C-alpha cells in the first residue's frame, strides 16, 4: 500500500502546525516539513505538536532549497530532528556521509534532477541504494511521458523502499503510477492552491478520486492523451465509474506533445488496457492502430484505443459485436463520401498508413505491430454528439430535416459530420481553413460556407466542434454573437468551462444553449463498455464532472 505525503512549505512554526492539521484532515498519511522555507522555526514545537508522522527536510540550495544554509548547521538540524523523534529526515545524495544518525528515525536519501533525465538512471538508483540509507528518493524532469518509463522499471525492481517522481506536467502521472508499480509513497498538495511542484495533485484527489493507497500490481490501467490536457475532467468521471462498478482500476491523464503512436505502443506494453484520445491526436491514433472499426474508419479519427493482448480475447471481442458495432451504431459497410466511389481516406501520416476495418496494419512500430499488444481504434464521439443534439429537439425524428451549422473540420467535427450526415439533416460546414472545411463537406455530402457568409444562413442548430472557448482560452468563440440566431439550438462540445462564451452569448440572444457535458459523459461511458464489457454509470459520471466544475 502506498502512502500520501503532504509537503508543508510555510514561513513560520505556527503556520506549519496549522498546515499539518489541515494535511491530516485532507487525508495525508504523513507530512514533509520544509524547514528551508521557514524564516525561523522551533523544531521542538513542530515535532511536539505534529498530528502525523513527519519527514524533516532542510533542502540543499542546489537541490531546490529555498535558502542558503551552512552545511554543518543544515545537517545538524536533521540530526536534532532525529534526536527529537522525527520519523524520517531527507538528506541529499553526497551529504549523507556527514549526517550523524540518532534515534530510530529513518533516513531518505534523495536526488533531484531539475535539468532532465540522468544519463544512467538505473546506475544512479543502484549507487543510492548501496549507500546504507533506509529509503531512496529520485526526482527527475521528463520532457515527454515516454521519459517516465524507466521510473516504473525502477519501482518494479527496487530492492527496498523507493520514491520515484517525474516532476512537471509531463511527469504528473508518475505521482500515481509509481505507487501502482511499487513506490513507497508519493507527494500531494494539501490543497490545489498549495502545490509546490508542477504536476502535483491534491491529497484529497489522490485519496478519493484516484484511490492512491489502494493501487497495486492488480490495478487495471487506463488513460487519456492530448495536448493540452490539464483541463480534462476524464479522470474524475472514469475513476468515479470504476469505483461504482467495483473495479480495481486507475485512469490518469498524459500530456503528449508529439509521438502519440510511440506513446500508445509503449504504454500498452506497460500494461494499459485502453486510452481516450483527444485533441490533437485523434487522426494519429487512427493511423497508429492495428485494427479499426467501421465507424472510426469512416470518420477518419479515433477517440478510443482498446488494447488487446490475447488472440482468444481478441476473438471474443469481435464475436461479441463490440468491435464491429458500437452501442447500437450499425457498421457502415458500403458507406461512401459524396461524389466518390471510394471510402474516405484516413488523414496522411508521415509514419503510418491506416488499416482497413478488420485488417492488420503491416508496418511494425508505426501503425501496426507484428508482436505485442494490438491497438484497436474506435470512435464514440459521433453517437454521443448526435444523441445530445437530437434530445434538444425532442428526438431523432424531430432532428431530421433541420438545418445544422457545424463549426470546425478537425477530429471532433469529422465525427459529428459523419453522424449528422446519417441523421437526415441539412448539414452546413464552416471552418477557418476553407480547404479543410470544403474537403470534409465533400466527403459527407454537406454544404460548405465560409465564416464571413454565415449571416444569410437560417440554421436551426449551430454546433461548435472546435476547441475555441476551452480553458485556458475562455474568451474565444467560433461564432460572433450577432450571428447567433434567436430560437436556434446552440450546442458547444467544449465542456470546460461549462458555460462557454458561445453559450453565454446564445442565452443573451434567446437561443437554446446545450453544454458539452452530456456528450462528454456519453462518449466516456461507451469507452468503458468497450474496454471492460460492463455498463458504466452515466448519471454518476455527470455528477462527478459537475462537481469538478463546481456546479453542484
């Protein structure tokens, strides 16, 4: 069982005592007292009034310390902490030989690399483990989630207690995954506002949302990839569903700036069973897959990757219909883009070609694998989005015949265009890049209008399928307010923030605003069913999303 440690980095003894009490209330198992952050402190009082076990740290300046400190005084303070009964002290690599041990407290030997990844991480770990201390702590700075893979290998092979952290946003998932692979503890902020390191999660979230203490070798792994990803509510709703379903499972987010295919392969090999895929990697995920279902192939983008390891399991999935048929959508054999005799080609990829439905991609390591786990691509966006729009009109029959303005031509827009083209609507696509918008319109048999020609369009519904308005760019909108038609349905697929600028302006203009939470929850519920074969809990997932947005 992993532990959660809350760093306390405050200026005074009184503030530290109060922070330790809040850390206990938040659910921390122990606290780290950063004495180097304090202008002055009473060590005896700090330890006498501690409500939790402590790690006493006087960080050396070159290792991230916040003050200059004579080395003898710094190490003497750590020894004094041990004499006063501190459960742990943290000393930096290279200073441990000068530390005089006292009492029964344990010594954590730490090393922080703020510049990147050590050239020989396993060698560093072996060196530190051989120096006679009780716990080894290694914190590094990855430039990509792929850089974190050696940390998980260290956790699996560690001969003793190990703390392994990838600092920064690219290493955020290590604060949970390291525990799953055997790390002794991880660090979490008392509150989100008190995070003292990039990527650090809040203690309450680690305990309640991610079940950090319960993670172990049997925990099933799922995640979401994108860039940006910090805004994502996917971990909140997926983990809430797994908890309600009684699954020992963990869902984490990854900021993947590039090399998505390489990431998917590497983390599938690590043990992940499924990935949600968001902007900007949906087309690349399709190209990376070994097999593609008909919906994703027709759309030209995948928001879901399922990982299959055993041929027998693969056959069971195909026989069950979950591969060829997603949540009631019939396979689209015979579907063709308007005006052509061919299936729509997948977007070009410099590394991979997209396999036809039900076939193996023949290019190992680029979009197909001759060995190792198989990647199966799906798209759950289309059904989820069309269902929300139909509900706004009172059902699918009422949606048919309406004029729908679709804003965008990226991965989400492709899914909506495909779904709406099968729903009996008059579909009009508008996009900043005319060529891309025209190409999508031609594929699905829709009309195209440039953005500056929308004033004369009498649409019944407008759908934003772009990221405009998403955090942190909350002041952006894809449709100027004067073009919002009173009485029309305005559906924004952006869900964070819940009330985007587009929806606020729609309300002012007398339109009917539909937020993106419903689509978001439905597509996630379908993903869970694909990965686990079990029914998810959409109502609970919606409540979790709204709670995260502060809407309860």
